[in-house]
């Protein structure tokens, strides 16, 4: 099973043979996961976002317990774990749900292999964008950057955080990052976190 994002490919690994045939790519990111591990739920989103952004790599999801031969080969002792390969050789191994480190390592590895990130949206002059981000992040004591709006969230995680804030009577303002690609990309850099929502 595979999902294609532009020219990037995310493959759900079915067996050891298919994995061995596919991994000698210039850059491969292998995600060892388990459905019982709560941190994997958040990292699923991060992994998908990386596949969309850094399209010159291949992305593999490996169910760690079911495909124990592959897990043993890479000495996997916990989930989530990410193994970054260059021409089939291990370059980095990241254990745990460390999205900033994973993002930085993937970016650097793709760059070292001569790849590029997906073409970004046209960007406003840096000073104007910084002023805009500063204004947005300080327009309310609690500011939620989400997909959609509070009354109509467009992802499950945005819906959950809205529910939590409302349940605890927290007054907040929000910004729909799906309506502004410049803000969406710039805030990921400023916060050093690759996904939304962000509070």
C-alpha cells in the first residue's frame, strides 16, 4: 500500500522482501510504529507532513511488532522510532516523539543528497511577515492556530483542543492556518514544530 504526495511516496510496508527491495533510495525515512502507542498518533501527522514537504525522500511505515525481522535489523527497542537512510546506510536514529529533531534531520539529509523541499508558497518580505506573526500571536492572551474555525474544525486534533479549551472555560481567539499558507509555513519555523494545531 502506498500514498503519493506530489513526487514523494509513503509506503506501508507489508513484508521484509518488499522493504528490502525498496529501501536503497537516495534518502529513506523509516517509521517504526504501533497502534497501541499514543505518541505514534501525533507522529503519524508529523510523518505525513514531512512526506508532503520533503518530496525527494521515500517514507516507509513499519509496524514494529508484526514485522519483527525489520525491527531486529535496526535494533528497534521502542516506538515511535525513526531510522533515516542514505543509499541504504543508516545516518540517524531518532527514538521517541521528537518532532523538531526529526524535521531537522530529514531536512538536512534531503539537502545533503541534493534534494529540495516542495516549492513553498510565495512569501511576503521577511520584516512584514514577522510583524504579522507578532501581531497574530499576541492578539489574545490565548491564541489557537488551527485547521478550520472553532465552530467547524477541519481536523480531529483541532476539534479536541477546542473542546478542551471550552470545557475549561478558557477564553481564546483563533486563526485558520488553512486560509493563509504564508502564516502556516512561517509559524512552523518560528515555533520549531511541524504540525497544527498550535496554542
